[in-house]
C-alpha cells in the first residue's frame, strides 16, 4: 500500500508495560490530502 495518510482500526493489546495495536482494518485516506495547502515550516 502506498498511502500517505492511513486510518487504522483495531484494538489495543497490553501485556505489562508493552502495548501493541492489532490492526483490523486499514483505510487509505490519501485523497483527503489533495485539497490541503502546506506551507514550509523550516525553523533554523
């Protein structure tokens, strides 16, 4: 999948202090970025 914006639906699994997201469904939301205007934010 060549997505730039990805929605992940799933569930959290926790064992002690270790946490995992178990992905159930992936949705490509890249088309939502088409109308977005992004300005450079070069902080020096």
